[in-house]
C-alpha cells in the first residue's frame, strides 16, 4: 500500500476527484443499497386500530337496526336512507378491519410486497359502494318530491340524535388512528354520517314547525350530495395507487433534479415512482455515471438513497447504474412502455449490474 498526502492520493486514484465529498461516506455492501426492500410489519398502533374498529362495528350494527325500524314506523325516507348508509358503513368498517389484519401479515414468496394494498383495495370498494348508495338515495328523493309522504318528525329527531352521538364518538376514535387511506375512508364514512344525522334533526324540526313534508326528500338529496363528494376523492386516490400512478404530491422532475445534484451522477432516466400502499413509495430508474467498478460507485448509490429517503420519503429503490458510454441514445437502454404493453421482446443489448 502506498501512503501519502491528499494530492498524491488524488493522483494515484483519478476517481477521488469525481467522488468529492462522497468519498468520506463509508463503503457499504453494494447489493444491499441497490435494493431497499421492506414490507412493513405490524405497527404499534395496529392493536389499537383493531380495537377501535371492533367497537365501531358493534355500535354501527345496533344503530342500523334502530334506524331501519324507526324509518319504517315514521315513513321517513331520510331515516331509511340513513339506515342504508349505515349498512354501507358497517361493511366499510368490516372491510377496513380485514384490511388492517392483512396489512400486518409479512411478505412471502407469493406476495413479495406483502399485503400493503389490502387497505387501498378496501378503501376503493368502500368509496365505490358509497357512490352507488348516493345515486340510489338521490333517485328515491326525486320520487318523493313528486309524491310526498307524511312523516313523523319527532321520531326522526330522536333516532337522529342517537345517531349523532354514536357516529360522532366513532368518528373521533377513527380520527385518532386514520393514518392511511383505508382508515381515512372509514373516518369519512362516519364523519359524513355525523353531519347527515345532524341534518336529519334539523329537517325533523323543520317539518314539525311547518308541516312541509318535502323537507324530507330535499334533506335526502343533500345527504346524497355529501356522500358523493366525500367518496369521489377517495376513489381517485385509490385508483391512482392501484394503477401505479405517481404518488400524490410527488414531482418526478423534482426527484430527477435532486438525484442529478449528487456528485458523480451524470444523468437520470427511465424514472418511475409509484405507491406500494397508501404510506409507502417505491422508485426504479437508470443512472448514468462514469465507467467505474461497482465498488467505486457504492458511495454514489448511498448518497442517492439518502436524497430519496430524506427529501421524498422513498425507501424502496431499485437503481440501475450505466456508464457514460453505455449507449448514445438513452432510449435504446430501455424497452419502451408501448412495446412492453404489446408483449415486445426487445431488451438490453448489453448487461447492467443490479
């Protein structure tokens, strides 16, 4: 081994100038940094979340029975729509409960990413069901407007008051554990119920004071609009995750700029970023560097992963290095998405280390 000052070391190793400040970063295992795979295990709050959902399921089922019987006796479409809405809430909570269970299961050889999207799928089903229910309530309300039915406002108000208390308590409990899109969709269900049952109380009071039965179907239309508004956002977010779109709030241009700012990186292309679940993100890309061996590029790789984790909250990365003379046309280094979708068999004319 030859020892000397910094200038001598730079002369002996031409890559020291390229690495710059990155040379001070320890040289960890290359393969470990190239792929950062992690399926989240059971979180500390999983047990508390399941307890909240169990209580919510029992309370919601009891309220469904109460509102259905009371709606029949009071001839109130608003109460019957509340019963139907709460049936969907019960199913939504049940789906969320199942999703929380599946999300705590570890990855295996069949489900290599684990079950992180179980909650996303549950949220999508919940929101899509709510949209169907909102449309049904709207159609029934229009029919009631053309043929008003006498209702019993006092019974409406009593049952709705019980619903405000129950739904408000459940919504408050869910808010404390609403850390992903699955639990957020369950919270929106119950928060919407709290507001709609409060509206039923106001509607019952209006009918009691004025005797105008058209208030009931108009109130039902407002409830349907509220349900629809709260559901569309969840559907859009979950569809984006299921279709592997870029995570909400993430800019690929900003990611590329941040990565290309790392010393030693010449170019970042074939960049893809998507969500594994509602709280975890993944990234894959090609990075052009100087023609150096993997052991020399480990410090660049570590710095890239630090940038992605600290600035973009991306912890699962697959970064493929290419040297600067790999190909003159960068598009030749990857299979175009159109060919991939069409089953094209194009590939690299050369190898890369993964």
